[in-house]
C-alpha cells in the first residue's frame, strides 16, 4: 500500500530569497504559527525576524529597533513609505505585546504582511539585482571570448 496524495495539502513556509538564515528561520517560524492560528507565536516570530533583519545590515549602529529604522531611512535603505509603515507596525506591535489580551488574526496579519515586504525589499530585491548583474557580466564575458 502506498499513499498517493494527502488532503489538505501542506504548504511549506519559506522566507523570501536571499534572506539571511537567522532571519529566515524566525520568519518561517512566524509563518508556521500564523498558518496554525497561533497568533501570539506568529507575532513574536515576525517581530523577532524584523529585529534581526535590521541588525543584519552592514554598518547599522546598535540601538533600538526604532533607532535602526531611523538609520535605514536616513541612509536611504528604506523609502519614506516603508519607514511610515514600519513605525505603524512597530507601535501597534508594542501596544499588543504589552496588552494582557491574546493576539488575534487582526493583530498578526499586518505584521505578517509588513515582515514579508520588508524582507523582500531589504534582501530579495538587492539579491536578485546582484544575481542579474552577475549573469549579465557572465554573458558579456562569454560574448567577448
């Protein structure tokens, strides 16, 4: 006897490409918790992924998450819209973390979306551009031979 299919199918959680391993691990843990409806765990892991992600940027000073977001904005590594969105998520997340009530899907959903977009902007986009430039250089080098 063999199993041909499983229903419902499981969805393998993944972080955006080029995300540093420590950040990706936390993001995936957040995704897994979100898909299970474990809102408290999801929020904690998304916030952890964002915190570690901002620390992964070369040259960023130590300090609070807020200070690192300011630095990213001042050094034009995130857009004004990303900074505003991050501030909103940060404030909402802080309020929720200190509230004795349980997190809800409404608490977790914006943090999930922002976390994914932040990782795509900070790691996937530059990684894909670098990969494209590498492929373009290879093509030019091959053509020159």
